[in-house]
C-alpha cells in the first residue's frame, strides 16, 4: 500500500488533487480515500478534478455534531489504516477529516504529511473549529508542508523541528492555474448586462452563522441600492444554516442571484469575470489574486495575513456598514481598485505539488520507514 490521501471536503479535494496527480507519476502509489464529510459538494469537486476515490468510508455520522463526526471519522479511518497499512498518510488543512485522518495514522504509527500546515489566526474561536484542528495536527505530523514563510514561522513558534518543515507554496495555486484555461461559463453569466460589474459573494463560516451572515446579506442589499451597475452572484453553500438566512434575505432581489454551489470550472469562470470578491472563504482568498481580483474578507480575524500584507485582500468583518464602506471605495475609486488588483499572488507559483512529491520521494525511499529516514 502506497500513500493514502485522505480528503472529505471541497477545499481538501481541490487542494490535494494536484498532489495526487503528481505522486501518481512516481513509485509512491497514492491511494485516494474519500471520507464523505461533504456530500454533494465533494462529489462536484471530485468530478471537477476527475478523481475516482479508491475507497469511500461508509459514513453514518451526524454531520451537525462535531464530536459525532470526528469520532466517526477517527473510527472508520483507523479501521481502514489498520487493515491496509499505508506507508504514509497525507491530510490537508484544518477539517474534521484532516484531524481525524492525522490522528488515526499517528495512533497506528503511520507517518503523517500535513499539506497547508502552519496557518494560524491566533484565536481558537475564529475560525472555529478550523484553528483548533490545524493546531492539533501539528504535534503529530511528521512532514509539515507550509504554504508560505509566515506559516513556517508559525510552526517553528509551535515547536515543530525546522528539519520537518518545507515551504512549498499552496497547492490551490497549482489547481487554479491548471483550471484557468479550462473554465466553463455558467448560465448565470448570461444574465450580466453590458457595462455591469460582478461582485462574487461567498459566505459559509460556522462562526458567522446567524448574525454574521445576516449582516453580510444586509450589506449586499445596500450595495445593490447604492450602485446601479453592479450584479451580485452568490453561490450559497449547501449547508441549511447558511441557505435559510441567505434565501430569506436575498432570495427575490433584483441584481442579486443566490444560486447553488458552482462546479469548480464554472466558479473560476465567474471569479475571472468579477470586479470584486466578498468572501469568508480561505480558498477563494488564495485564488482571487491569480486573476487580479481584490478580496474583502468577511471575517474578524485571518490566518492568511500574507494576503493583507501583499495588499490583495482587506479584512472587513461582517458589520454591514464596514462592508458597504470598503466595497464602495473599490467600486468608485479606480486607483484604490487598481492598487489591490495589481499585486502579485503571495500564495504560490503553481509548483507546490511538485515540491511535495519531490520531498516525499526523497524521504520515503522504497521499503524504509519515514522515522528512520527523516
Ligand atoms: N468553490 C467552488 N464552487 C463554489 C464556491 C467555491 O468550486 O460555488 C471553490 C473555491 O474556488 C475554492 C473552494 O471551493 O477553491 C473553497 O471552498 P470553501 O469556501 O467551502 O472552503 P474554505 O476554502 O473556506 O476552507
């Protein structure tokens, strides 16, 4: 058994797909394990990256209970690892799947590689539970693939040994650059009139459920009222806690389109066509600078300070007055928009997966244990 790649949510799938493809070119024999943490969103993402999982967990947990979900994932991933004995396990980011996969591997003395290691907001309630999951993975991972120098620094501050950290870039840049020439325009773009500017809106974070999402919706309504030449496209997360608020507040508004989650090639087509992004998504913040689209981050804290420092994103929170003020500056002041749009993407160069593969190929020589090799 080669390297098990464990993924269950849309961002994990999009970010591990290029690593899987790159590893397939080597003798490391990657095996894709789908946990099913995200149902339809995961299927849509797997189709977009053209991956058929070798194994899919049976599920049966309650996705609304973090303890039930984490325990179910740990149990089923643990059983799979005990049966198949992979040479190593790769997990990505900060989900219940990533944490349970890392712990299940660690408890079975299987080496753990953590892709997108070292992101820190400094607040375990923001984003919740992601900040906790990624912090909990750090002490049990053997390979820490940090996307940036800042992530490397965070890991060192957590006591991770420098020789177990590699700065690789973020693998989402590999995915987005690969997709950039294969986008497929969704029907919603046909409704955009000549001269109109698109604002792409996404919001799904757990800590924003309720009041936060309501504030974001109020901002969208005010922006539409103030700016006659904008159209807001909101592919709303399938989570019922998000959809209920969004559909109730924005459902029937002229020039606001609340639509189902878009397939990745369609989402990137809308992103490329957008003037501005309002989002609380991590992945979208990383992708937008590749297309020179400024991002206003709908969160109180960030673990992607690189985007703020590079000037490609600005942290605005969920207070409608602040969102409207900052978005209006970018909609009315060309130089302010131009300044954010002209900066380089700080998250990578599209070669992160190659680097990760090279490191694993060096550190996991045939037939030897990582712990001996590293
Ligand atoms: N995405 C997508 N379709 C959509 C919305 C987002 O394919 O309708 C992609 C987006 O390009 C990004 C990823 O999903 O790569 C982000 O996922 P999400 O916002 O759910 O998670 P996060 O990145 O915040 O962990």
